C-alpha cells in the first residue's frame, strides 16, 4: 500500500488577493524568499505579513532588519495604519537590529558567523511568542561581507533555526533585472523553500507592479504574473484574475434602460444582472444614454453609481437637467452617487480598487462607467484587458446591472481596442453610429447583441433634442451603416430582396 504524504498546511497572509493565488497562503513553518528590484515593494510585503498576523490574532511578529533602522521603518509604515510602536509596547512585535552603523565599517577578523544574530532571533521569537518572522534583506549581508561561501553557509543556519522554531518566515533579496536571475548573488533562492518574485515593470512608458509565485515546494499555487498595487492605509493588494470563475447566477428579471423605445428594442429591457456595452463615436449620445440609464434606475427606487472619467460633475449635472433628469435631487435622496476622476491620476489597479470600494460602500443596484476608453489611455493593452475582466467579474458577482461606454476611433464607427477586450464578456451591446444621408448627418442605434433574449435587429434613427433621446423608424434605404460606409439603396431593390427572402424561407418549410 502506497504511503500517503502529509499535507502541507498554509497560513493566510492576510494580504488581499495574495492568498487566492497562493491557494490559501504561505506554507506553514517554512521560509519564503521575496525577490525583486529596487522599489518593487519587498519591504512592504515583509512588514505587512507580520502586521496582518498581529491584526488577525495569529501571534507575535519578529522583524530582522539588516538595512534600515527600526526607527526609519516605524516612520515609513505609519501611512499604512500599522502602529508598530504600540505593538512593541504590547509585546506583539520586536525588532532584531542587525544594521551596521554608517560611521563604522565592520571589522572582520577570520570567518564571519551569524551566531550572535541567531541567538538574538531565538530570544525575540520566544519573547513575543512569534509565529511569523521577516528578514530584510539578504543583499545587505552580501555587500558587507565578501566571503559568499561562508555567508551562504550561515544563511542556511538561519533558515534551519527558523524552521526549528516552527515559524513561518519571509526573507527579502534584491535582484538587478525584472526578468533574469532570481537573486543578485546567485545563491539566495537556495536558502528558502519557496520563491516569490515582485516586479515593477516599465511598459509603454507606464509602471506596473506584478507578483509571481515561482516556487512553492510540495504544494500548489497559481502560475503566472498578477498585478498588484499599494493602497494608502492598507498596503499591498493583489488583483487575482486566476480566481475569477464563470459561476455567477443569472436572473430573468428585467429592468428599464430609461427609454421605452430602447426597452422595446431589447425585448423588454435589460436583465437585472447584465453588463451592457454602449459603443459609438464622440457626440453620438453615449453619455445621454448613460444618464437615462441612471434616471430609469432611480425612478424605480434603485441606487445608482455613476463613475465618470471624461466630464466634470458640473457638466454632467447641467446636461442631465437639460434632458429631464435631476442628478442633484437624486443625490440628495440617496438614489445616486456621481464620482468624477481624471483617468491619469493613478494606474488602473488603483482605479479598480477605488471602484470596488465605492460599490462596497454605496451598495448600488446599477453601475455606469463613462467611459472605458478614457481609462484605456493610461495603461498597456495587457493591463487594460485584465482591468476589464476584473471589473466585469466583480459587478457580476454582486449581481448588479453595469453599463460601460466606449468611444470608437472614427466618426463613422470602427472597432476600438476597448470593444475587442470587452465585447465577448458583455451581455448586451448597443451601437450608436453617424449616418450621412443626402448631405445631412443623422444618428443611428442598433442592439447588436442581447444574450439570452430576442431583440430588434433593425438600425433605427436616433435623435437628440432638448428633451432627451428619441428612437424613431428603421433606416430602410441605407446600407453599410455598421461598416462606416453607408450607401443609399432604392426602395424597389429593398422590396425585391425582401420578396426573395420571404420566398426562400417559405420554400424551406
């Protein structure tokens, strides 16, 4: 009979998102190497690991610092809300200071050993009943002491002592490139059981932080890089796209778009838990349709959240009033919240965190983002795709109705990068197009997609006036609208094609 190998327990780090990609957290009682270039958040990760352990009541923490002084660390992390000084007074946190005084060069006589440091670590662990230990960083040891063979041997001693003490530990190390050798000195990865890589990559003139679990010895984890960001007052938050699942519930309940004509085109309105994409050139009426969507929800007593990234509050409120929707009154009544931000103020990961926070705080029934195209400007293609997937999944998980707008690259339409990333994961797609007829520019609207429902497949005229939006009759004598090359087709030709279609359909049964 084959002997069953014992399972490796994992302890939750408490770092948002990380425990998902780690399948539960860090392997208990083992040492994990955190390697990254300068500015990749290695020290923040090491400190947050201890802080979350204390906040969760898992036991005390020991921070072994070989670079920064304890006083500098206390000051640097104060913005995250971690009161290390208070934890020290309460006997929950202790520093082991192994830094070298700048004015004094270390005097090395013979082979260096970590005997004294190890003794201090053992004392500190027992003093606060520590379950978590962080050492920051190995690079400081190698730069201070030239004999790498001896240093490596001593580091193995440190790792063995940490394992003997049955603490879960983190050791940080610096690397010289985002993609290349794990450590700067080529031996760091051999000291630890597990390896995690933090990156701060420059892509298309934009910085983007990612985390990758390279190795978890004897246990499972998700592979690949995952974006993360550093949130004020909270610390690191990982965005784990790997755990997004297609298991959201669906409903047959319909809600109004805010327009009776559009509801009819959609077969009775949108589904309550659907994601809708409204695509069109600038000026075709995307913001107006968004305003009606918000107004229609508020009229039914639903709470609505509008996230605007192109227009100011004053513009939105003024235009909404002209279209018969009083945003100011709806906000006073608690039925609407309007949040306006300039897309370039932060990266997409930070925007995603803020959007999630707004949804969790306001608890809306409807969410509108106007527009995704504005957010697309400040990131890479990969980063934008991951943002869209994460946002739509979050909205669906909360069973909200979500409406996103996207601006096409040309006046007559055309596929945008935004549409390419979101069209397959949306439930409904509404296209707004300009139609040139006899020297006059008109607007057209069509429901391109309505998942799970029959819908009107015609392209109808769409007018905007001082009272709002009006959907009229279909364009019967114009073809090529969606391709951006509308052409006039005589009524006699349309009648002939319709007769052929009707005859073929009858012949087919």
